[in-house]
């Protein structure tokens, strides 16, 4: 049984090496198939873009019938990853695991998790709270950590290989102006209140529809702090959960 398990792990590592397009790397540590390290690039169009993220992988004796134990070695500012220990909150690595999954597929799901955070089910409550209440501050902190810990380049808006281009910056600002949602789309809700959820990647109409479905009070257009239960209901609606 142990030899079949070893063959499976070796096969997974070999297949990951062959698949250069995914940019997922898996290495054996100290010639021990129970101890692996995974690496993957931060997903594009996120604060983690340009960084390389390392993950500690422990293979249990019951693998593949039990999931590998994973935690980030690279420090990450993300609601589903502990900013202190690197522990990860992801169903795939617990109750959602299936023997048909592989170490590589689990790493790809971690990469997707960076692109699609779930602050309603956080591993790090402080990060999740910042993401919901202060999205710009969250993005700035996540980017700073990517630069500091994952080797991501420090980029400024409108920056090119020849430095900041005022024409690019102007076009970027014009594009932003064109894509600003009409006030009517907020349907009486406070703009900042709605935009805190839009920062998670949702469009204004989606967020407004979720607010109306849950029955959130418009409070005459005032900004206010939502109760945790309501935030969970709204986020679940946005993610299409029952």
C-alpha cells in the first residue's frame, strides 16, 4: 500500500513538472515524499500579482483518501490565510477533499483563493474586517506584503518601462470616469456602503440586488456599519450560496 502511495505522489510531481503552462512547482524536501513544497505565481489583476508564493505540504499516511496538510510559508495578507501562521481556510483541504484531487490541483485552488477571497468565512478576522470595511487599505496592505514577502515588483498606476507616462495616467483616469456607476444604480443605498462590497469584485447592481434580497435598510442614504449576520447573508447571496 505504501509503495502505491509513493508511486502516486511521484507521478503527481512528474506531471506537475511536465505542465509548464500552469507554473505550479512541486519539490520534494530532504528526499522525503511526505514533505513537499509547492510554489505558484500570484494571480493577475490582484494585489498578489508578480509575487511567488511558497506552500509547505505535509502528506498524511492515508493520502489520497485524506487531504494534504498545507500552509503558506510566504506571508500573505488575505482573509482566508492566517497572517501569523500561514494556516489556510479552504474546504478543499478539509471536508471538500476527494481522492481524485491532487497536490497540484490543491495548489491551483490556493492560487484561485488568492484571486477570490471569502471574507465571510475568514481564517484571519482582522484581515477580513479590513477587506469589508476599508477595501482600499486592504489592497494597499496586501500589495505591500506581496512586495515585501513574495518578491512582487512595486508598481505605480500609469507606470511603464520608461517611467510614469502622463498620457497613460490621463487615459486611465478617463476610463475610470466612464465606468463610474450612475447614482441611480445605488437605488437609495449609501455609495460607500455598497462600494465596500464592490471592492470584492462584484458590480453595483449585483450588490444592490443582494442588499434588497436580504432586506437591508437604506437608512435615508446614510453610511453605517452592518451587523455581522447581515454581512454574512449578503456575501453568501453574492457568492450564490443558498
